[in-house]
C-alpha cells in the first residue's frame, strides 16, 4: 500500500488564488466540535496585539470650550431678537388694547384688533399700505437706476473732477438729513405753487426727496462692485460694434445684479419705515404712509390703542420680511463683492 506524497508548495493553487491547497487548509484548521466548516484565512495580527482601546469621550467642559459656547451664544442672540416680535404679536392679539396687559404672553387671544384695523373708515389702513408700497417701490427703482448710472460713469469713464465728484458725494453724506428738513419743506412749498404734483402733500414729491439723498452711499457701494468687472469686456464689445448704452444695459447690469438687488432692498426698507420726512411732506390722511398712519393710533392723549397699533405693525412687517427672505441669496455677495478691488 503506497503512502500519498505531499505536493510541494505552489504546485496546486487553491480556489482563492493562493498557493495553498484546499485540503491543506482543511487539515490545518482546528476542529471545533461537530462542525466541519473550513475557516477562511484572514489578516494575521502580530502576536501580543489586540483591539485598540476606545478614545475617552471629552467631558462637558471640554465640549463647551471647543465649540459649545457658540451654540449658547446663537441661542441667546435668537431669543434676544425674537422676544420683541413675540411680545408685539401677543399685544396684537390681546383684548386689553394696552401693552401693560400683555405681560403674560398670549393670556387672552382675540382677533378684534385686526378687525378694527382693517374696517376703520377714519383710519384707512389699506390705503396707507398702498401708499407705502407705491413710495417704496418707486424709490427703490429710482435709486437703483440713478446709483448704477453714476457708479458706471465713475468706474468706466475718465473725466475732469472725477475724484472730486466722488469726494463731494462722500462729504455730503456726512451731514445728517435732519439739518435739511426746513430747507426741504420750504423748497416743496415753493414747488407746489408751480407743480402741485411735486410739492407738499404729494407722494411723488416725497419720492423726489428720497431720491435726492440716495446718490451718496449707494454710488460708493456700486462703484466698488463695478470696478470688479474687467474692462476687457467693454473693449471687446466696442470692437464688435456695441455702443455704451448696449454695453451698460446688456452686459454690465446683468453682471452686477447682486449689488443692484442689495441697493434696491435697502432703499425699499428705508423708505417703507421712514416717518419724519413723510410726516413733513404728507398732510392729507388719505396720502399717509404706514409709518405716519399708524402713529395716529397712539398720538391721541388718553386714547392710545396699542393693540391696533401692534396689529398694524405686524402686518406691515410681512412685505419687508418676505422681500428679505426672497433676496437673501444676493445679500452677502452684493455687500462683499465691492471690497475685492477698489
């Protein structure tokens, strides 16, 4: 009876591509009970090594020092910013009509203030809202057109007194607008005798006053953004036969959309919430803006109706918040884009 000879290593490769025969792996595997399963060969660890010990979890103090304080600061800022809004909303739903009765938030909820606000014939809230929208939208559009044209001229053209004009705009903006209230009133009073639609008690006159003070800061803001647009685009368009108007309207303005949106939004918010100039220019209750009209609810002594006032303020905040949320993707790029190149 002949004894089987063991084949040398490498003569018969196994099914996994190694030089070890299948029967050798089976005979080398230790027997565990009645199981005849062949144990697969895995990665071999050096003798004496085991699983790495788990890293200890940082304590509460370490987590707070690494970044937990940022969450605490963010939560504090949100509470600080949202509490006045929640308080005003609670006062608008309160039946007492005063702010002192709203110390307990949402203690009594009613919609009477909103009903009185929208159905009061002596205080036409919807008319005031329409006046504010007209004045704000017109001012925003005019501010964007005027500021963009001035910034394009200062950025692309080289003319005498160019730097002096920029400096003059900057110096004028240093003086507060409060100093010009008397001059504005007298000027509009004189204009109303010749052009009544641009004088006192005119919405267009109020828009003209807003546009008169819109060039300074907006021109500087747009000027830095226009400088980031390469002039090679203008020269290439001129070679192709494009005029300055075509370059401005079809090439430059689409490239500076973020700054146009930011300037328009800031102008809309400023004119929508302005009170002093609107109070001076507008004298007819049917031509009041929201800021002037809502003041009538709390201007009468011993007759303040803070519930209706806060209800009107909550409704007036809706278009501003909606505009901000709709245009927020342009805000950061529009405000920081002009800081790259002066």
